C-alpha cells in the first residue's frame, strides 16, 4: 500500500513580512467544521499516511486548531506530525506537544531577520528536541555570508540538522551572489562529509532531483481542496493551480491509486517554465542540484 506525506494549511496569515515571501496571504483559517472534516479524514485514512505536516504561513497562529487535530488523531497518526514555524510564538505547552507528538520540527531562520537563538536553543534543550529539530536556513541573495555565520553559530552549539534553502522562485540571483552561495555551500557540505552527525535534510533525502521548494506531498488547502503539491500556495505557482488540483477533501481516499510519480514529472516541467524568466533561478537550481550530487557521491565513496 502506498503511503503519503500530507501537508495541511491551517491558516493563510503570517505575523512576519519576509521580502522574498510569495505566499498568498488572505487571512483564511479553517472553521470548526473544516477541522472536524480533517480529523475524520485522518482517522479514516491513517494507514496510508506516512507523515502529517502543518506548514506555510505561521501555523502556530492557530495553535488551538493544531492541538485539537493532534488530540483527536495522535493515536492513529502514531506521532508522525511535523511542523514548520518561524519560532515567534513558541511556549511551553507547544514545545511539550512537539516533544510528545512530533517527529520533525523545522525552525525557519532567515538571513534578513533577527533570530532569538538563546530562546530557541533553551527550548530545544529543555524538551530534548535535538534529534527531531531541523533549522531551515533561508539564504537571500547578498546575505550568503550572514547565512553562513548563522549556520556556524547553530552548528557550534551542537545542533546538527539543517535544511538549506536559498530563496527559490521569487528573487533574482546575480552571478556574484551565486558565486558567494557556491562558496558557502562547499564549506557547509565539506563539513557534512567530515562530520557524519551533520545532516542536511533535503540533500540527503533527495538524490535524484534538485532541491527546490517543492514538496512531494498531498496538500490540503484552507478551502479543503487537495493538490499534488503545496507549492500552489504561492502567487507564482497559483497560475497553474488547476493543473495540480486532485480533488475535494471529501472525495479523497488514500486507498485509491494516486499517481504521484507522473504528476511529479509534470511539475518539474512547469518549474522549468516558471523559473526561466527570473534572473539566475535556472542557475540556482543547477547549482543546488550539483551540490546535492556532490554530497551524495562523496558519501557513497
Ligand atoms: S516567508 Fe514564511 S515567515 Fe516569512 S512572511 Fe512568508 S509565510 Fe511568513
């Protein structure tokens, strides 16, 4: 039986305003009735769910909804919840849920904003979250060195899980900045080759494809429509939303054959069209693809 990674939007609101952000912010939140439908869906399909991730915008703005879903489904989902958060709304209750029910927690750290290292480090230590915490290191053009220094600061504090994310799709990358990015990528990857405890999440799980923002997961939008990828939550990809539409949630059964593979190939073709007019994006994808292979080839030697 196929198992699926599921991504859910719980809100389309965020309390940050990152310069590279392209997500469609229209302040929608799931209603109580919608949340019940999600709970029913999980409880009906749990045998085919590999992971269930709360992602995009700032999911913790609607913590009460996330908490409710977890409480009603955690026995079925078997603690395979995941979350991506900008870390602005952490507290003890949330961290305790992370500890008990989550398998992966992604803390986004971006090179444009101040990040409260001390608070985040102390939460990780207090709740023993080291093994399941990943730092999403977001790298903007012209901020490559800043991002590298952020990486070193976290690495030197013994946290070893990273997800390296140069800004995809929305920013022009000049040649000089791509060269700077190559320099810091090489330094980070060489550390990962010599220090086997350092894990670069996307690179090491994705040998066959470049590491862009696209997740190969079924994605449930706030209007309870299901898509083949969460990438449709951005303006740039919303233009081809209808091509990535699968069905309404109430018609979704994970027992039935869902052809992710051929859709994945289709998305790769769309991606090439979308990035071709954004300066440096094609080269950015090639560069990250090159480094993904570089790391995996070295690790196999
Ligand atoms: S990139 Fe993420 S944290 Fe930044 S504004 Fe957009 S949704 Fe919020």
